[in-house]
């Protein structure tokens, strides 16, 4: 039980009402553990991103529960959920969503600044994480001056700078070529994943499947297949 | 929280084009608003120049008088009546009227003639060349050295002119606190010489200037004068009456108000639209901040800070620009009338706050609605 990071039970999420109602997630249950990279794969429109949003405290489900570190997140208030996302979850968005008007170091420091940490201390700590992702020498540049692969690493540095227990990567290789994508995932597996962190990745890029510890396939809002490992592996 | 606001500051300021547009919009609006209202304040101040320069505490006049320039003569027995009111320390007559003088070159020039009480010379200007006592000399006049002075062909002591077929001679050159509004030179002489040289209806007085024994007597004096069918106003009340006249009965006030409102709308539209564009362009980024964990109210603080910072910087630039222009104009343009006071600065500030408020409202409304899920969904 101490190894369990996320437990999703009977999750249901729909959009629209009446005849226009569309089910994005249909009674999905699964568990994710610390120290593993869990992949959720499937075709576009299968509900992967919706499921990811529900378990990371971004999108409220219509029914079902999500327990992260044994805490039921959807019983929290809006402010508590914001704190949960800030303190427990690290996000790497598909389009990175880096701030072009800030330097790379300032981009990485954002979660620390939101945690009300001192500006200079936050930048200093961000520099350490830029060193981890190999971009310390580019810290003063705006993200637009970096290559796509470098921007991806900046996004990863931003996601891990606040020491999140749960790291969420949404289509992390969608805008990268095959080699760069593999290098990034290799880097994440070797340097970012540890026994106190759970990484959940949504992707449909089969070139990076090899880095997963477990892999679930979603279709039409349901987990239809476990491609690697078990659904509730301990 | 300072770090979060600094983040907002950097997001705003580093977007140089938008920030510049915001500053230009606000500064331009403030510049126009302050300029318009300053010109109006200058007009109002100059329109009260006689009241300010004479310095009497209470003015007695016909109730129909709107400005000191157009006096309605009072019967001279009113002076005796006022002097007999309890609480009056002293009361003196004042002549104020217009005349044409023929200069040595043969040119005719309009002037304002102020006739001071012969006994006390109450309301006399500060003479810096010659002696005020020389005003009792034959045909003596004291000329005010202001922007209009050169219209009298830069007279010196001893310069003569003609006024209603009377000879006049300059015996002193004086300065006053404020020059008049209409660009006409001012001559001071004694009351008796003024009514002798510029005859009006017999036994009449332009104004009666009153000094009360104490401030508490003012109300009683006003009541008694009103009972006589005339009006007694303190200097402040008289200036307010003049202000009301220029605002409501000349059209100047309405036109200035329209220009000020247009300036406000121009500033509002530029600033609000630019800020809205800024928000739209950064909407995804604000959504990403929400996903990362910024709270709704912190996002509101960021936007309020951004609009307030841009507006106040624009306000400072606008006021600075306006002050600079007015200063240069005053140095270069004779008779330029403008005055920056706390009222027009305050008015500009309030309007800038409204601009900031509306811009913030538009931005906050948009940002609050963005869902972090939209960022995930792409």
C-alpha cells in the first residue's frame, strides 16, 4: 500500500447534456505506483487526456474517485486542489506552454514562485534543474531561442523543480523526431524517475513504448487492454 | 506574493510592443485630459484676477453681476448703508471699467481701469518702479507690468496718453498676482479720477469692498446687504460665482467637458483593447499557470497589478508631458493660460483608475473562464 501513488476507481466523465452527451471516460479503474512509468496509450479521442486531467486534479469527474497518496482529491476545495496540483503534480504539456517573455530559468522557476518562494532563490534552484537537463548554459535565453528538444527538456525541468510525487507527461514526443523523443524518454527514465515518484505518460507514439514499466490501452473511454504488466500491479 | 506579482510584471513589460501601446494610450489620454482641464483652470483663475489682485474679504455688488469685468453700478448711498452695518470695520468703493486710451503713437488701445478708494488705496498693486503715493499726483496712473504691458508701447514713468480727452501720465509700474483673461492692459488710478475720466451713471459705484471686524460678522453683513436688495459675497464665493458663469453660461465648460470625455474614451479604447489583446495572446499561458497551481484570486491580483502598473506609469508620463508642454508654452507664448492643480490631476487620476478598472475587468473575465483542461486538450 505504501507503494501506491494513484488509485482511480470507477471514473466516469462525460461532456454535453441530453442527446449531445458524449462519454470520454467510462467507469475506468486502475492503479499507479511509485517508481514506475505507466503509459496510457490509444488512438486520438479515446479519452486518454481526459483521464489524465481527472487524475491530476484538473478536470472534475462526474462520478468515481481518485486517491493520490491515499487522499481523495475530488473532495478538496478549489484552493486545496490548486495546492495539490502545485505541490504534488508536475505537468509536461504537449505544447510545453513555456512563456516566451521570460528567460528559460524564469520559466523553470515558475512552480517555486507560485509556492511563494523568494525570486532569487527560485531562479538559483531552477538553474540546478537546468543543469540536470543539460541546459544551464542557455538559462538566460527565452525559450523561443531553443530547439524543440531543448524546449521539451525545459518543460521537464519546470515539471520536476518543485519535487512532485506524480509527474504527468502528455504526448511528450508529439513534436519531436524519433531520436530526440527516445533520448528524452531515456533521460526521464534514468534521471527523473525514482522510487518516490510516479510518472504517467499519455502517448500514441509506439517508438517510445520500450521505456514503459506498464502500459494500458484506452479506446472509447475504457481501458480495453493491458499491453504490458497488470492493470493493478503492486 | 511579491514573486507572483514580479512574474506578472515581467510578462507585461517584456511584451514591449503591447506595453508601449498601453503606455502610449494611457499617457495620451492623460495628457489630453490634463491639458484640457488645465487650460480651463487657467481661464477660470484669470477670470477671477480682479478678485484675487484686489484681495478684499467681502464684495458688495448688484445681484445680476456675473463677472468683475461687467459690473452693474450701485447707487452711492449703498456705500453709506454698508458702512452702517454692525460688524463692518470699513467699506470702500471700487471702480472697475473699460476705456480706450490714445497712445503717443496715435494708436487706440483698450484698457481696464481700476479706481482705488482715494483715502485708503485699498487693493493697490505692488509698485516696483515709482511710488504708490504718486497716484495722487495730477493725471496719475499706475500701469501693471504683465504680458499686456507692451500693448501700451512699453510705457515708462512719465509716459503720457489720452483717455476720454483727458491727459494721463504713468507715475508707477506695478505687478499683480494674476493678469486678466482678455489680454487687455490694466491701469490703476484713484476712484475719484476714474469716475471723472470715465463717466458713467451719476452717483454710482462698481463695487463696495468690505473688511469685517471679524470672520463671524460675515454672515450678518451678508444678510444686511441682502435686505438692502444687493449681494455681498466673500472672495471665495465671488470666484465660485465667476466659475459657475464660465462653466454653465459661456459654453467653455461644456466644450472642455466634451473634450475631456473624448480624451477619456480614446484612452480607454486604446488601453482596454490593447490589454484585451495581451490577455487573449497569453490566455493559454494563464491556463498553464492555472494547471500548474496558481489560485484564481492570485491570477486576479496579477491582472490587477498589470493594469494598475501600466495605467499609473501612463498617468505619470501623461502628467509629465502635459507639464512640460505647459511650461514651454508659458515661456514662449504670451498670455498662455493653463494651470495644473490638484483638481485636474485628481480628475485625470480617477479617469485612469476607471481605465485600469475596465481593462482589468475585461482581462479577469476572460482569464477566470479559461479551464486548465483546455490547455491539456490543446
